[in-house]
């Protein structure tokens, strides 16, 4: 079973829309989670860290449901600049806290 | 942004030649990582380091070696490059003790093996 599963999309939404991505994880012991965004041909960049039930930063809200083992990312009032691939990543527990990345969910915000 | 640079940014090399990619950080982060990214595979861990001279293999380590003689530098060597190693290589750093745990990535090295 994969460590994390995400709908690959693509999600195509109009500017101003609210969009949500869900991510399920297999390791119930995971204590932390990260959302990264990756623009085409660029490096991934950390968007949000989630250590408890959730986190909010402006238009972005991450929620964690430990009982169901899923984490979601909500983007409100989508901007064209939000177009990217979004990666859900459980925190690592190895000697260097190494992370395992999936392929992410592709979002395109349309004008 | 954290100071992390990768060099070279782009490289074309011939099959069978050794290639070394460099990752340099100015943040004094303890952990460093090398990933490769290919279409349809996401980021895959090649090798990682949890301190000077402390390194270990990731899921796709065959054909690669690493060295970390200083905190700030983590070198990835393709011992004898093959076409299957054509990829984008990302270095990342992390320092969970500073309240983070997430990574900061370098800008990547695009390697083409012909």
C-alpha cells in the first residue's frame, strides 16, 4: 500500500473558486504532515506544515483527520498563480526524517 | 529563503562517464537529501545524510554514491552515467529541531545522459 494517496487530477477551476484536495495516508503513527506546491519545472516549495488538527494561512487551510487518516487542503478564492502541483507528504521517522513524496495533484486555475 | 544552491544547473554527459553534482547550503542544517524526479514517478529518494560522514541509501540508490565531508556540502556522484539516469535532481535540507521538519529544496540540476 502506498504511504500516501492523492487524486492526481487535473483539477481545472475558474478563478475565484474554492477547491479542496484530499490525501489519505497509511501510517497511523505519522505525527506531522506537509503540503508542498511545485510549479512546472521548478523545485517543490513548502506551503504548510500540519502538526495538530489543522493549520490556516490566508486563503489556505489544511485539516487533519487522524481517525480517518486523511488530510485535506482547501484553497479559497483561487488565483491564476495557484496553478501548480500540490503534494501531500507525511512526516518522516527515519534517521534523517526522510520524506516520501507521491506524484501530487495538479491544479489549473482558469481565467 | 534558505541558502541552498545546486551546481551545475544543467549538464549533458556521455554514457559511461562519471558525473558529480554538488549541493551547498549556508544554513548549517543537519539533514541533506538527494532526490530525482521523473515524469510519472514523483520525487524518489536516492541518498540522504544525517550528519558529516553519515549517509545512507534511499529507494533508488543503485549507480549513485554520495559524500558529505563538511556540513555545508553534499555531493552526488553517478559512477558511470547511463541513459536511465537522465533526470532532474533535487537536493533538499532539513533541520527538524528548529521547529520545522519540512524540506527546503535547491533549484535542481537537469542532467541528460546521451
